[in-house]
C-alpha cells in the first residue's frame, strides 16, 4: 500500500511523493528485468543540482497555486448572511 502511495502522482504537484524527494519514481519488479546493454548516462553534479532546484521551484509554485484555488473557490460561492436581532 505504501509503495503504491509513494508512486502515485499528487493532484497538486503532478509528481509522486517519492519523485519529489528522490527525483525519480521507485523501481518496480518490472524495472529489475535485465535490458539490453545501453550506453551509460551520467549527470554532471552542477547540472543535476540545477535540475533539482528547478523541480523544487515548480513543486512550490504548484502547491501555492493549489492553495490559492482552494481558498478562492469556497469564498466565491459563499452566500452573505445578514442577521436581524429579534427584539
């Protein structure tokens, strides 16, 4: 159950919790099947750090946008109540 949760994208960020923290989704049993020998891909540390910073900025913006929408939606449909004291 926890594995499924950590791999499921959130509505707010469009990324899974695991992906937000580790920059990739966890491996599944299908990912462990041997694949043909492909050229290895390596990241330069500075480039990777920049990508992670950009990802953090995007996640923060999406969370702020979602929070703003959650605040605006209920207040825009709220009816104004006027109370008249009974004497």
